[in-house]
């Protein structure tokens, strides 16, 4: 998957990186490369936690997961 990353310098030095699509994925790095490596790991950790929570919810309520397609107005 592709994610949009906002990468910017910190006032105190180093860089911040945050994922637009996953608000919980925010990291720091001493340079751009480290910040980007850290955000990849943060995305993986948040997605793993989301998946585990989803699986728990499904198990608890005996629900069904389906997927749907929705047109993205921002890309039109």
C-alpha cells in the first residue's frame, strides 16, 4: 500500500514524519532517512494493532467483514 507522509524539520533539529491516512502514526528522526524508516515501522505497528482489534471485535460479535468500493472525490 502507499501512504502519504508529511516530512518536516523540527525547530530543535531532526525531522518529524506523520502519515496522513493513519493519524496514530507519527515519528521523529535525526535525519530524513531515519524519520522515514521510523514512520514505516510506526505504520506497521498501528496497522497490526488495528487488525488485532478488528479480529477481536469480529470474534466477540460474530460479525461478517465485507469490502466495498467508494469513489474518491478528491481524485476526480
